[in-house]
């Protein structure tokens, strides 16, 4: 039971991490294009 909860939390964290990384890349693309 506890292991299933931990796995679910890890999955949520991974998804949040992936979303954050994608958002950062998406946001930094126009910025790097402007500065170069």
C-alpha cells in the first residue's frame, strides 16, 4: 500500500519535472533567439 503511494508520488514528480523542463525550454527558446 505504502509502496504504491510512493510510486504514484514519484510518477507525479517525474511528470511535473518533465512539464517544468519542457516549459523552461519552450520559454527560453525565443529568449535565446533574441539575444543571439
